[in-house]
C-alpha cells in the first residue's frame, strides 16, 4: 500500500443501519462473500484521527442523497445503510 500524502482523502464504509446490513451479511456469507466488519461513526472516525488524519467525518446516507441523488427522475436512492468515512491528511 502506498504511503498517504497531504491532501489525500480516504473513504471507508460505515454502518448506520446494522439490522439491514446484518441481513445482507448473512446472504453474502451464504454466497461465500462475507462482510469483514461493522463500524459506528465513532468507531470509524476515531481510529482515522488516531492514525494521523487531520480531519475525519461520516457522510450519512441522507447527505449522500442530498449530494448525488436529489431531483432524479428515476427516484434512485442510496441504501439507508450506506455511509462513508471521509478522512483527509
């Protein structure tokens, strides 16, 4: 893995809807592709800051909707369990 440099941004999935994600995990495990872990916003943000990222925050599914899915004619929406960790050096 390459060393991060100032200005880099990292993304990581954060779990905000554990029940739905756990159901997905069970189906994925049955198919042979298990999820590795679940993270609350704090569980994801805290280690990023401890590892030296200057800033880290969770982007919720509601924010993702506002940023990328508003005014779509097909009503496509992100899953309620989709969230990202955005961390910058």
